[in-house]
C-alpha cells in the first residue's frame, strides 16, 4: 500500500474504505428515512393534522435520543473491544429495527423502533472513521475519510428516490436488507493494527468520563463538537423548515422540504469531497475548514436575499449551502485525529452524534423565537449564535494534518 508507483486512489480505495463508505450510505439512508416518509407513514397509521406534527416530533426526538445514547455506548465499546465489534453490532441492531419498522401497527411501536434504530445508527460512522484513520498512512487518511463522507451522504438521495417509487413500509425493508448485505462484506475487513498494538492491561480504554474529568481533554472535546454546529443549523433549520422560510421570503411556487433536503445533501456530497481534497492539497485541515466555514456564512446570507425568487432558485440556494456546509468529513477527521488510540473511537463516535443531537436545542430555539420575532429573524438569531460558536472553536483548535495517531492518552 506504500508503493510510490501506485496512484493515490488505488492506495485509498482499499476494502475497508469501500465497505465503510457503503455502510455510511446505508446509515444516512436509514437516518433520514423517517423525515421523508413521516407524513405518509403516520397518515396510514391513522393520524391527521396536528397529530402528525406532534407525533412526528416525538418520533424524531426518540431517534435522536437513541443516537445520543448509542454514541456513548458504541464509542466506549469501540475503544474497549475493537472498531470491528462496533461495526458488526451496530449495523445488526439498526437493520433489525428497520425491518421491524415495516410492520408497525401503531405510533408507540414506531417510536420505540426508531429509538432502537437510533442507538444502532450511532455506531457506524465513528467506528468506521476511526478504523480508516488508523489503517491508512497519515498523508492519505484525509482522502479515505473524504471518500466515506462524500459517498455516504448520497443516502439521502437514495431515500428520496426509493420513497418516490415504493410504499413507506417497503422503503424500511429496503434499508434493512441493505444493512444485512453489507454485514456480509464486513467479515473481510481486518481490525486496526494501532488498536491491537495498544491492547494492554495498563492502558485504560474507552473511558468516556475522562473527557470531562481531564481539563485538557474536555477543552479539546468541546471544541471538536462546536465546530460542527453550523452545519446542523443549516440542515436542521434553513433546509428542514424550508416551506416556512419560502413562505416568509414570498417564494413563487411550492417548496418541498424533502426536495430541498435532497438538493442540500447532493451539495454536501460535493462539498465533502472538495473540502477533503482541499485539506490534502493545502496540507492543513484547519485552513480548509476555515475557507468552507466562511463561504458557508456567505451562502446563508445569499439564502436570505431570495425575496420573491422562484422555487427552483430556492432549491439552488439549498444546494449551494450544502456545498459549503460540506465539511462533515473534515469535522470527523479532526475529531478522530485529536485524541489517542485508547479514547479515539469514543470521541469519533460521540462527537458527531452530539452535533446531530444539537439539532434539538437549535430547532427548539428557532421554534420558540419565531412566535415572537417571525421566521426570518428567528433563523438569523439562531444562525449568528451557531456560526459564532463554530468559528471561535475552530480558531482555538489545533491543526491535525501531520499528527501521528499511534499514541495513547494518559
């Protein structure tokens, strides 16, 4: 794999990277699926009007709550028992939950299964990124994680396409079957050499609470989470509530949240590839992240200028915001690279899920504010706070491009 005659992509596209990229694709498909089929599925279960909105919020929060719990569980397990153990267990759990989701007969069952699926979905990305970061040489690991994130976010496109042509129950079956097919491929993936190298009774592994007891680790951990918050403000507020923003901006034509999400996530796939590639060319994670974060601010400002625009122009704006919010790969890479082998999977698994979980306070703040100041002002206030936190955290974060990852935290 270190043969200089081989091209970069031949060195990067090894079996673990390919399998984990496919796994993240299924992970994103399953993660976004409820949002896409929410109205159709809850209507078939006998709900209507405000009940669809309220139960939809409950079920989504159950899924996100499961991911927060799962992030801690799988992260600790990944550092204690190995990265592969998490990949096998988490995908089995969410694949079973998704298959069972196809046969629910009431909303209580639906909510319980989305909670279980959320726990399972929390383990895929962090364990996969940790494994790839540890098996690829440091000058190539950015390419590997870039490939995983870029391909993975296309799961949103797949979710939209499948639900356009199949009933919502079949869409859940499709996700479950895909998960089990990927499970077969995972049997050919080997464990991280760094993890096995640091298997010692003297090393404390997967100690989640150490991230809060140790001031140095706590500071790094909070910054690692904060830099990802602006992305989920854009997705969770500006795109998820796009029909409300379209109405406030007097957009001409109907705007669908599902379509806006699809455009945004296509942009995210392009942005993840571009930001990852830029970081490799600049040999700096931090500089590439800063460029994309600043352009992300500019894209949000453009979104706010669309007064009286057409629905298609609105979707283009969602796509542009997606492109410049496409630093998810950089965010995950930097989180994994900042910590030692004995706590790396814990951080790489919990940090993305805590950022996703930040959607709850972000959207709750937006909903509370919009009652008093309106949709546009509420979105602007939440956006200013989100980007301020992200920019300050990035300024204070160490660049990790050249960092050797074969060490432990003490």
